[in-house]
């Protein structure tokens, strides 16, 4: 355990706080929103301990890639602070209203991205174990989003509205590319085979997952490029229907094929510390 890890506050925490910025772990955020979002997250964290702990945790997690010689040290702090953040959140019984909705959504979003980073970083040759972790991270992130969704009416008029509008606009587009056409045909053809196990519900779930993959590829190929082109890389897992995640949990071949195509998005984002070489290891 790194020195001072169990202390309530120490100088290492001050380093994490000083190094914190929204774009450091949300590289897809619009530049015009980075400074405002950073200040908002730090200010909101003053009123919600679980958010401030997670702010420190994600900052420490980023430092594992920035300072490789101290990677184990920063990783230990990131894991410890993340655990403290979750414990604080679970022990807090709060009524969601306009006074805490911003902080709560920032916490769930930050923790959700942290979980994805950890899941992709912990690759091992045992594919079933990776899939278990993947499904678990999606379930936890989706549960966090469900909690945060209770705050939606209050968020519309909050300081977070510009960021919410920016993110929502990225999903309102229709797919333009054709890269996924072959995969779509495969799923449709399989759904017509009695032996495939694809009923109408599971077919729809698979096609929806593919739909979001195509949106991601469209963004990546957009010209001129901008930071938001990688947004789907970080959000595809929770945008997929629950039925698709259940399909993955059952190790259905069709779901595994679709997950393998997600690796293409990861490969395009390989220069980002959050993704690195994870795309090369998916099935």
C-alpha cells in the first residue's frame, strides 16, 4: 500500500486535484466545454463527497499512463479512491432534486467511464472472464445512469445543460456509412434461420448495437476531424440495449461477432490513454 493511502487527505490527493481536468478522461468533450466542465465538476464535488473522491480517482488513473515509472503507485490510489467513492455513494440516502442533480450526474458519468477504462485495461487471454467483467461494468454503469435519470427534469435548467445538449446531439444523427452493411445482412439472415436462436427481440437488439457502431464509424471518418468523433468509443457499451448485453452474457456467437466489430472503434482510438491497445485483444 502506498504511504498515506489510508489517510483522509494527503499531498498525493492534492496532486490529483491539481491535475484534474474534464478533458483528461473525456477527450471527446468539446473544447469550449472543457474549462467550464472542469470547474463545475470540482465545485459540485464540494457538496457531494462521492463525486470529489471519484474526481481524485480518475485523475490518479490518468497519471498511471503519464508517469509509467509510478504506474503501480497511481493505480493503487485510483482503485482505493474509487472504492471510497462507491462506498460513500452507497451510504448516502439522498432525495434527488435541483440542489444535487448536477453533482450526481457528474459522479455517475465519471465512475462509468472509469469502469470502462479499468475493464479495457485488464485484458487477459481468458475471454470468458473478460466478458464477465464487460457485462458487469455495463450493468453497473447502466444502473448508475438509471439513478441519474431521475434527475433529468432538474438538469434541463442546470449548469450542465450545455454539456447534455452537446452529447445528445451526437446521437440524433442517422447512420451514413456502409461499413456495417455486411454485418447487418448476416444478422438478418441468421434471424431467418430456425437454428440460430435469434428471435425478433434479440435481432432488434443486435441491429440496434450495430446501428450505434455505424454512427461511431461515421464520426471517426468525419472531415474535418474533431474531438467528438470518439464519443461513441466510450458510450457504445451502455447505448446498446439490455437484450444485447444479455446476449453477450450467454456467449451467443452473434453478439461476440458484433463485439469484435467494436474493436475497430477501439483501434481507431488507440492513441488515447483510456483505450491504448485494447482493440487488438477483443475477439
